[in-house]
């Protein structure tokens, strides 16, 4: 990059429907207890997740019934658009900017399909210029927040002074199916939630931190670890292999290779800012990256109070880390379908 871009601000948003984990557990029990042979053992994931509360696009009653892909898409369009606007406007206000100042919009989302994409649908409401550049990104799943920031920083760096808005919005609950009796569907109902996060990137201003590098690492022959299965009802979550042991065994070498590509020594990292995919994933990250247990305290807080929102979640963690004083040098990290790890190196502004 000819000039490093700066992270200027972050804004986050969640839907209005807040549920307690006990409510989600009760609903899953009613739906699956007599239909899944080993349900009582599997249901321990609700308590074991250490999630206390989450936010969903619809009231719990909505999820008790079967819905078509068209019905799910209708909810996605309405709620995702609302969250996009709320998160983006928060980030813009914090940066003392308005939508008319935005030169490029990157929209990251893998939980709904819409053409025109979300940034086009909310363009008039936001007040984007007619000449704003639109870049919708699909399919990155939980890695999307980090990769979105990486892409935004690279684009901002090519045009010093230009403003890049990155918005990650996911409605994971749209992939829950009350009539699908599977381990993946039940586990997902205990972990996933809905939300959005936005980031402003710009080359020139100091901002919060400078993006000094980024990397991606895709493991071969891992397509089935995580992703979507598609049928007439919409998207169905796939967990083909346990992610925590894979993380524990493989993340360290992948991060080392990405850091080498950025010419950064691991000893320079003061803190990892990780996507909290789940309780066991957080612990596996600490083990793999040689962190003391409970180092990822902000990750655990976000997981407990918001659940796993997929792509936006790591930006919720970053926002909380910033609120509690950003260390001098951090590495954002997340994993998603592919199976892929994505990283962004942040150096705190003077």
C-alpha cells in the first residue's frame, strides 16, 4: 500500500428482540426433545456456551414455525437494512462525517441474498452520493468482518483522503429451521444471533489506529468445516467437523505465516482481537496462540451478551477493546468458511 489507512471509527447495532439463553433453550427443548434421540446430551450446549443473552431479528414465537425462503428473505431485507443504517450512521457520527462524504461502501453479509444489495437499497435513506462505489461481499461468514476491514484499508490507501465505509450485517437466525432435526441446527440455535457493525477507514488522518498489514490463510480440503446447505426453505448451517480442535491444532502456524507476509514478528503483538466463535473456540485460540487462559476477556464478554453474530462480532470486540484502551499493537483474527483465517494488524495512533 502506498500509504497506510487509518481506522477512524466503529459503530454497532442489534435488533430490538433480546432473548435470554434460557428462553432459547426452552424453545429448542419444545421443538426437538422428542424428535432427536440424543437431545438431552446435545442440549448441554445451551448452558455450556456461557451465552447469557442474544439479539434476534424476530420474536421467539416466529422461530417456532416453518418459513419459506421468501418469508426469510423478507425479514432479512427489512431488518438487515435497518441495522445497516443504524451501524453506519453511528460510525459516521463518531468520525464527524455524513453519508455524502463516503466514497466507497463495502457491504459484508452471508446470511441473506438480495440483488440489488443492501447498500443500494438504503442509499437514498443514508444519503450516499450518486457516484459512491459499491462493493458487496458474500460468503465469508465469520471471517467477513476482518476481511472487510482489510479490503477497506487497501482501497482507502490507494486514494488518500477518500472515505471507505465497511458494514458487516448478519441475520444468522434466518438459517434456523424449526422442522430440521439435526445436530448442526440445534447447536446453531444455541450460539448464533443477529447484529451489524460498521467501520470508517481513511488514509491520512491518524484516527484510532493504523492498519499496517493484513493476511488470509485458506486450508486445503476443508470446504465442509463450515458453510451453507441450500434447499427450498433457504440456507441451512453446516458444521462438518469440530472447529475448536481444528483451531487448536492449526491456527498458530497459519497466523505465523500471515505475520511473515506482513513482516511482523509475533513478539510485537500486545493483544489478539479475535472473533468469539464460541466458548471452546476462544479457549482453543488462547491455547494455539500461546495466550494465558482468560486473556480474551472482551471476547468472552461479547459472546456472553451478544452471542455469535458471525462477521460483525469481531468489530463488537474491537469496539469494546478501544473503550477499555487499545494496546499499542493488535492483531484482529477470525475464521470462516473456506476454511479460512483472516487477520488485520493495527498500530495504535499516537
